[in-house]
C-alpha cells in the first residue's frame, strides 16, 4: 500500500490528555439545527427498525430540492461514501478501457480522504500544486491529465485553503476534459461560499461530472453520515451500482428533508460562522499571521509560520490540522473557541 504523505493532513499526535478545543475537523460549532434536533430526539424509539434498503425517499427529497430528476442523484454515508462509490465507478470504467495503472489526479494539499480512498481502491494518486492564494490551478491540472487518468477531483471551496474556483474557468475545464475521465467537483463547503457555479450548467458541461455535497458541515450533521452526488443519469446509474444497502441510517433519512427545508435557520448559522471567521482572521493579522482568504468554515496559514503556530496551539490543548510542509488549517469555532486561540497567541507573544 502506498502512502501519499505529501497530499493529506498529518496524523493526529498522541498526547496524555485529549484537546480542550477541537478545531481540526471542520465541524459545525453549533450542532444540529433546532428543528432537526427535536425531530431526531422523537425518532429514537424507532431505532430498532431498519432504514430503507436503498435511500430512494432521500434521493427524491434531494432531487426535488435541486429541481433535477431522482435518477440524477446518488446518496451515501457522508460525502466520503459518495466519493468512494464514484471512484469505484471510475476505476471500473477505466478497466473496461484497458487501463493498467489507473490514477486519480487532484490539486495538493487536499482533503485527507482522497489519499485513503486511492490506497484502498488501488488507484495511484498524483498531485498538482495549488496556484495563487491556495486556489486549484485548473490550466496546470488539465495539462497533467494523462492516458491513465480515470478521475480528477477538484474541491471548491478547496480543502484545506478555502479558495474557490471561478465558475467560468471551471466550465472551460469541463469542456476541454476528455469524456472518458470522471470529474468530481467536491462541494462540501458550498453553503459557506459567496458564489458557486450554476448546477444545471455544470452538469451539462461534461458527461462524467458529479457534484458531491454533504450535510456534515453547514447543517451540523457530521455524526449522521449523509451526503449526496448529482450528475447526468448515465453516470449516476454507474455510481449507484456501488451503493451499499442499508448504508444510510434512518435518522439520516429523517434529517435530510427537514434540513433542506430549514433555509432561514441555515442562513443564520452561515452568517454566524462568517462573523467568527472575520473575527479570527483579523485577530490572526493582529498577531502577525497571514491567513489566506477563505470561503469556508476554516482558515489556512501557509508555510513554516503556519506549521509553527500549529505546534504552539496543539501544545496548549487546541487541536488544529497541520499539512506539512504546506501550512496549517484552523476550523472556525464559536466565540469561546476563537477567544481561546487569540489568548494563546497573545500569551506566546508576551513571553517571546
């Protein structure tokens, strides 16, 4: 098994005591929306029953919300479950074309799930360095697509930098990419971004493009493991062949339509996160740090300065995510979390 050490976050460091503040997994600081929390509590007595064999009602709810056909949607246990099915489909499609050394191409550093999924599926992962301000460099990425490339994964907003891809540039990339390559547009942090590509235009731009989204981040449902993908029907049919029966639990099935209908509550949560993000970014600037502009619920401090800051925060009981040698990612928490980070920085500066 090949370990892709230079594309994923570092492994958590073992310590004698658990961290007092968790700002390392890009979780929502606010928990489930109130409407969801009440409904989930009421559903606990029915947990002796199985969920749907395959989550067709959930697919229907998501499709109706997006204005697409049910057959254009696949659902899985978190966005990672959908990504696994999409990559299995891409691998199978490449095998039918006779490829012997299939690869996944992606900007690096990237979401830590991609190296793990690539290893588990026997895919070679090849990375392309990010461009200016931590943004995926689509022209260079396109140049690196080779005859063994079965899939390309692009995060926007990008994890771990928070940068977004310009929609026009993305549509151009889709149009130029070979129809034989599966294109994954990872939109896990879509709700936090100011702008996003039009979904219908995106799905028409390439026959094998899939937009992958999750309820783990903005909706605060990471523990329920529910995500989905949207694409053209032929591609989704291939991917759904890799769905696992009973993989989406009954609480997740209950939560999805409620989450989709909680627009006002969700918008307020996003607004709160943006306030905290601005507060943290300004405080980091005051401390001499230089975080990149972010359109997600985290910020990224590039280079050795970010790595050094991460070591300080970790030693003080604040869990963050280093990406050696690229930099440090800090999740946006609530005001108490942010104040603890700021006080730690101030204490370090005072003792220097």
